[in-house]
C-alpha cells in the first residue's frame, strides 16, 4: 500500500505537484532502463538465432539443397528486419511542413498578425474586390511578354 502524494508533500516539505513530477520522472527513468535491457536481451537472442541459421546453412545436407538454403535465407532476412525494428532504423522521419507553408501562430510576426486581423475585419464584399484586384494583377504578371521580331537576311 502506497503513501498518498499529499502526505509525502507534507512530510518532505514540497508541493503536491513536485511529488507527482518526481514520481513521473522516476517511473519514466525506470521504464527506459527496463526497455533498454529488454532491447539488449532481444538483440542478443536474434544474434544467437542468426548464428544457428548460419551453422545450418553450412551443413553438407543443406549446402546442396536450394530449398533449404532459400528457407534459411528467408529466416535471416526476418531476423534482419526484426533487428532494424528494435533499433528504430525503420522508424519514419518526422517532416515538419509548417515552415514551408508559413503557418502556425509562433512563426507569425506581430505585423502579420495585425494584417490578418485587419483582413478579417473587412466585409466579405470588400475582401472579394481586393482578391479580384490581386488576381488580375497576378494574371498580368504571368502574361507572356509580346515581342515583335524582324528577320533579316
């Protein structure tokens, strides 16, 4: 039976939140240590299994049997995949696209926030008129430049 966090906090002289933080930190540390030990055990077991498969591949009756060789190679590949998963080598990488699209409240400058607030305060008809004006300007900028060329001999 455990002691309640408020009682621990009173006896030690710290806040109840500090007791919870310390408990969570200790639990996380213990969990990470146990997980690391489990990973080492699993990796050791995979290494032993791979060694045994290599021994089986070298047996005279298996050396000349292509089916046995293929089955043993398949087992080695599965060990390789399992090892990669344990080591986190197959984990997807996180791609942060917020910088690409310039979104997120943290990246916005104060001036941009003010501009956004001003835009939101405009009536919808005014926003549509401004949008159409910018769209027409964008079309003019992307229009091909007309040139007149004379070919002479």
